[in-house]
C-alpha cells in the first residue's frame, strides 16, 4: 500500500518518501497468493462489488505499465477462478451466489462437475458443481514488489528509506505534521498510514480509528512437474493457485494468533488436505516451501482516504484483498491528498 501510494502520488507531481522498518514487501504483501478475486471474494456482499470489480479491472493496464517502466513481468493472468462444491448444500450456496452476481451484471456461471472438469481437467472427480468466475485473475506478489521497488527507485520524486522505523506520528494543534523516526524527524504536508497489521500500534493514530488486527495466513508452495493446473480453485477449506509454470500456491489459514509468524503442523495439514481434495494429482508435487504472514483486518472493511486527523490519510486494513485493492487504493489516497 505504501509503495503503490507513493508511486501514484509521484505520478501526479508530488514528492513522496516511503518509510519502511525492514525492506518494502517484507510482510503481508510478499506473502500473498496474489488472487485478484473480485468476484470469488464477494460472498453476497453487494456493497463491495463495484469497488472490487473496478480494482480488478485496473490491474491489466497497471501490470502492462509496470512492465514497460521496469521490464519486470508481475505475472498478471486472467486465469479465472472456480469455487467448487462436493455436496448438494454447497452447490445450492454457489447457485445463490452466482444468481445475485448475474443479476448485478457480473460474469459468472454455475457449472456441473463434468463442465467444471472441462474448464480445469485436474479437478477431483468428487466435484459435483462449481461457480466459475472467468474474469477473476492473479498476479505474482513477489514480482509485483520487485517491480514496485524498481519503479520507485527510478522515480526522481520518490525516496525509499529502508530500515526506517516510525516511532510515532507528529501531531500539532490537531493536525498530523509528519513522523518521528528512531533517529530522525520528518515533516510532511500529508502522512499516509500504510503499516499493515501494525497500523494501530503506531502512537498518534486517531483514537476513533477502527483497530487493525493481524489475521495469520499460512501458505504452502508446491512444484508440479509437468505443470498441469491452470485455474485458481477454491474449496471449502482453502485455495489452489497455479502460476502456470509449475509453481502452485496452496493456502491458507485464517488465525488469530497475534504476531506469531509460525507455520504449524495443523496449518499445513489443513491447507494440503483441502488442496488435494480439490486437485488430487497435486499429491505428487514437490513441497518447495512454507511461510506465514498477517492480513491487516479492520472491523467494517478497509480504511482508505482521509482520516479524522487532518493531514493523516489511511491505506490499511485490506485483510484478504490487499493485492486486489492496491492500485485502486493508491489512486484514491493520492486523489484525496491532492484534492
Ligand atoms: C497468506 C496470505 C495470503 C494472501 N493472499 C492474498 C491474495 O491472494 N489476494 C489479495 O488481494 N490479498 C491477499 N492477502 C492480503 C494482502 O497480502 C494484504 O492485504 C496486503 O498485502 C496488505 O498490504 P499492506 O501494505 O497494508 O501491509 P504489509 O504488506 O504488511 O506492509 C506493511 C509494512 O509496514 C511496515 N511497518 C510496520 N510498522 C512500521 C513502522 N512502525 N515503521 C516503519 N515500517 C513499518 C512493515 O514492515 C510492512 O512492510 C494475503 C495475505 C496473506 C498473509
């Protein structure tokens, strides 16, 4: 959120400094699966539909723009997403989801098991129905962070300070005027709070701001040789994200575990159980790695735009959909600042 917002500001003619206590992308943004699940993530929430779909549709052009400026391909692919059912009650739920989305004019289809396996041949025989969202897409978050870093470092209006920990916001006469770092003080016309799951821990944030809390997600990376899976598949307990080159990300848990960055036996068991139920052939894939990180969750949804404190703007609390919402958030926050 911080990197994308700095880029959006600089493109509009403002000077921006990115402050990061580690290196940009050290936390949730590089840990994500990169699903641009505008429709699969709606779960009946009509209020989010327009924002989510606009966010997804902004991605293709942004990916091209990043490739042109940096030479880095961020792995944007309109691969489609399927949410699958193994039992009649799951299929009924999917039918309801597809029905209201179609009423809203969103492309989606309820398909039977045979049609689902035509779309994604590696799907389990036990899949009886699926909701297909052909316009949902993916990016590779680690490539995205590399591209963003390259774009930031080349932009004359942007400074990136890695290893700079914000100790607190500077608040003078009811206005945020910048930040105090561990070894420096920085004044700014506008300060953007984009500290992910740590956003509420920074002294000086307005008391009325919804608290941002970490929700741990664990991931397992598989290597499927030869690459067969193509479509993102959501089962009841997790998802499978084929990158198209043999890498398959399997996720994820949703845990309230504070800031314990662990990969647990139960987490990996649940993730692989769900992944193999959907795509049994992944049982032969090699396990390449595991990790976990923290989704920034705010009650009531993402915090985007001006805050109650003058001079302070918010770009945080995006929970499961921060990659999807990164570009649209950056544009909205930059527009709010430069209004
Ligand atoms: C396992 C997992 C899977 C996910 N999958 C998806 C997905 O498929 N699609 C999707 O859209 N989203 C996904 N997400 C969610 C997405 O990753 C997040 O919503 C998004 O990355 C949050 O971005 P952010 O910039 O707010 O937070 P972060 O990426 O966590 O960045 C916050 C940064 O602030 C820095 N920081 C914190 N405190 C300070 C301080 N005091 N001073 C200086 N720097 C500080 C941190 O070091 C960190 O780098 C997933 C998340 C997880 C954990």
